[in-house]
C-alpha cells in the first residue's frame, strides 16, 4: 500500500451557510495510522467539517488534502469510508441489501464486503439484523447497521461522525473494540464525539472545536498539562444549594464550574484546598453530601478554554 505520511491536511477551512459561519479557518493535520478525535458541543461544526473531508461538501475557502489527494476524486473516495451522524440506510432495503447497494455504488467487490459485513454483525452479536428491513430497526440498531456498512469496506481512512451515539454501554464497548482492531490493521481514524471518556480511551490526538473554531489540539495528556489543573475538587452539595456553593467558592477560587448537581473547582494544591473548601462551605451553612479529589478530564480542558461545558 502506498501510504502517505499525512492522512488529512486541512488549511484554513471555512464554511458559511448563508450568514452562518459553521467553520472559521480550521487547520489541522491527521497523521497516518493515528486516531484523531474531534470533541465539541452541538453546532460546533464537526459534521460540516466531516462532510468536507469526505468530499460531500466544498468548503467556502481553504484547502484540504485527503490521503494525498482531493477529497472529491473517486480514487480518494475508494480509500476512505464515511459514517455520517445520521444512518445513511435505504429504508426499503434490508441491512444486507444496503451493504450490496453500497458495494455496487462504489464499485467494491460485493462478495468480499458481504462476508466482511456478516463477520462484523456476528462480532457485534446482531446477526439477525442482516435480513431486517432498515425501516424496522430501532435507533441503536440503525446505528449498528450503518457502522457495519462503514467498517465492511477496507479503507485507509475512516471518517466516523459520532459512531457510538444511541448505542447502549455494552454495544459502545464492542464498537470501540472493532475500531481498535481497525487501528491495529493500520487504518487511520478521524472521529467526532461528545463523550470525553471515549476520546480519552481511543485518541492519539484530540482536537477541541467550538463555534466553528479549532481552539486546541494535541495529545490528551498534553492538552491536560496545558489547560487543566493538576487536580479537581468535585463537590456535591444538596441540590438546592449548588448555585450558592458555586457563588461562595468563586470568591476564593478562579476556576469554579457547576453542572449536573456538582461543583468542580480547579486546584493546583488539592491537599490544602480540600479542607479549605469544606470549611468555607460549612461557614455558610452549606451541607456537603460528598467531596472528592479527581484527575482532570478533557471536559475540564474544555471548561478552562471556553468557560462552558461540552455537553449543554
Ligand atoms: N445545511 C445547513 N444549512 C444551514 N446551516 C447549517 C447546515 N448544516 C449545519 N448548519 C449550521 O452550522 C453549524 C455547525 O453545524 P454542524 O452540524 O456542523 O455541528 P456539529 O458540531 O456537528 O453539531 P452536533 O454535535 O449537534 O452534531 C450550526 O450552527 C448549524 O446550525
Ligand atoms: Mg454533528
């Protein structure tokens, strides 16, 4: 296989939908053989970017190279596989008929792809989906079928837009295992997700995208070193006192964030700050249900960079 060093090189990619700036001068490089994961909230521009990389849509400006070529070239498309966020299944065809249809559409060998798809369905423990009409599948089953569709093709570059959304935790793990297998077989994976633990478990490098801008990219640990504190205090007050706790703690610490009934305090010195936080809250008559010191996640990186949380 004639492999290029860089699987994707994007320079200054912008995309406007009328007056909406979906992407604002996005530049990044995905090296061959790595898993490069985009994380960003709803509307950040991930799917727009993936459509451009997959050669479905043209950018308004900027340049993009995929596997050394133009994403619109049929020869490039033959080496890539794209899983869009919405399952691209024809409802009046069964799952296996969809597989056949894609094989003939792109000129792939039908028999090979069929065999591959069958193997994938078996690995996922959902062989029975093969003969089911796509319109009769549940949301999660549709996702699984479209994953099988995307992975059945032998591709150098997999472009996966939220591959595990709608899957139950067990299925999510199985799909991530399949992706790891692909990496071992030297495929490059470009993926978008909202789940920071998924990104942390799989990515060689992570790009953080928000409001059309790529605001940081690098290795997971590298990003944490740059943008996250050594530790985070996670404080759970009673639900009605979350806001008050956050207000009180903000008087003492700079980076305090509250959501999901918790307050996260970024700290450089957890040994000193933990008892201090307990004391400060007690003085204000706030009842703390639990308090713990945890390692920062990519969510903390995102909080630090944007002041907002990843999942709204
Ligand atoms: N076809 C379209 N026409 C007009 N605006 C669009 C279109 N597609 C996307 N947008 C807008 O572009 C911005 C980026 O959308 P995009 O779908 O790329 O985000 P995303 O990061 O994939 O979000 P999500 O996490 O919800 O999937 C949003 O403001 C969205 O409303
Ligand atoms: Mg999207």
